[in-house]
């Protein structure tokens, strides 16, 4: 979403340094919270000097956003050609992503934003918006292809699908599933959610949501 | 779930002290994470001496579990007589509950348990199990009443409903809804989820999940 040339400020790219720093951001944040997260703690973890860090990242907000974007659990736009397989891929990536440390950190940031809205509101709005747009694009393409009625509740469909995936990872008492379990869960969930939205149109074709 | 007479160890109940301590637990945890959460930090916040705290709560695990149970966002068992209104009530309580500090803390604990599984796994399993049982009871009663087919996917239905509510609170870009917005959202969501599960039986009556 952000233009890399803008955020790198014209300095020569140092991919190795960036990688170490982003890994350190994810580690430090996963162990602490917004209050414990500082540029200096990241520097110690990454073994990078303060000067090098501050030269590239002016604030800890900026550092956190860029690390989360770089380590996003949804790195690649999904476009398989059908709604069902797009959503199955989305759920599979979310199940896998939420179990990784960067996935956990993105959730931790969302919670911290509710405790410190003054500090984190803009940051999470930026992060959520880009993910939300990516997910909405899947549904809007399906409407264009005629797979869903134009008046479908895009938000409801996505909240059911992505929310169930989140809930499955966070609160399920079962052990983390195998890849095959995740795939079966994703298919069952997506079928149910599509059925819910399509059945809505069949039962009440006049409703606009 | 726990027997109060056991956990109070026969000491006289001091409801005021307990209230202050539980409020302090929620505040301290909401600002920190598992690592920052200590009995001493709770004592300072609640203005209660260490001796009084350690007399009642032997470990910080025990203190945290009891505070979360006492401040649970789902305090009262839901039993309105129909599946639809039970689930609407569940979603409404979750939307409201996740926006409170104790609701945030319960989510924070679930995330911390993934970073420190050795410390928090048992604790969160205990907490999740009682909530999960409460929610499953709603669906199982509906099956008994014949509102849902016996082979319905209880977990899938609940994960769609509770997950969407969680996602709605955590990631929605809209401002927190009014009570009327929450109610409308809860009704739309529950109708869609029930439709998804009932339609499944109509389309594929042989499936067992």
C-alpha cells in the first residue's frame, strides 16, 4: 500500500539490516506491549546502533507499521478465479498466519490500540484498512462475476469468515490443526458462509444490506 | 465452576477488598502483559498490602483466573427459550463485553498464552472451557427442542457467531456502535449463521459434522 521509495527516504536499501530489525520488532512486541516497545529495545535485540535506527525510522510508530507490513500474514493478493477458492485460501492463510508470531503481534497491536487509542488509532486504522480492502476485493470481484448478488452484505460475509478463523485459532481447545485439518475447516466454513449469504437473497430478495 | 469455599480457604469474605483487588488486576493487566503482571503491582494499585494478598491468592495465576471469572463479560447464563434470541443475546453481550476493559484483558490473556504456553496454557484452557460450555449449552438446548438438526456443527455455528462479533469489535473501521446498532448487527449475524447451518441440512441431509 505504502510506496517503498517514499518510506525508505532515498537511502540505499540494506535488506539484511531491515530483516534483522523487523524480526526484532516482532519479537520485542510479542513479549511486551505498546508500553514496553521502544526503538532502543529493538536496537538491542537486533544489535543495531541507535543512530542507524533513527536515521531510517523517525518514530516507533513508523517502525512498527513497516515491520507489520513486511511480516504481514497475508502477503500476497488472493485471486484464484472463484469466490469459494479465494475465501478458502484467505481462511487458510489466516489460520496459518494467526499462529505465527507476526500474526500474534498484529492482534496484540489491535488490542493495545483499544487501551491507548491516542497513540495507536491511526496506526491500526492504516493497517486494518489495507487488509480490509484486500478482503473486500475478493467479494466485490465475486459480485462482478455474478457469483453473489450485488446487494450482498460484504462486511457480514467477511466478518463471519475471518472472525471464525480467528476464534478457531484463539479459543479452540483442540491442538493446532494439521494443514489437512486447516484445509477441511476452511472449506466447511466458507461453504457455510456463502450459503448463509446466498440463502438470504433467496429468502428475501428485496433486502439491501 | 470453582467451588468458592475451596478457593477462599475458609477465611471470612471481604467483598470490598476482593472488588478493589479484581479491579486492580484488570487495570494492571490491561496496561501490561503477562510479564508485567505481578501480585506486587496489583497490591500497589489496589492499596492492599502484600501479606493480605498472598494470604488469599498463592500465585498470580490464581489471582488472574479469579479476577477474570469475577469480571467475566458473560456473567449470566443465557436461556431465553429460543435459539435465535439466545444467540442474539450472546452476540450483544459479547459486543458490549469485548469493548470493556475486562473483555480486552481476556483477549490479551489468550494472546499471552500463545507466547508463554508453559505459564498460561492451563489457565486459559480453564477459562475458555467454561465459556465454551456456556455457549455450547445454548446450541445443544436448541437441538433438544428440535430447532436444529441433531447433527448440526455446534462448533462451526458458534465460531461464526462469536468470531464475527470479535472481529466486528476489533477490526471494524466504524466507531463503536450504539446499542441499537449492536442489536441490529446481532440479529443480522445470527439470522445468517442459523440460515447457513439449517440450509446445510436441507442441501445435504446425510452430512454429519
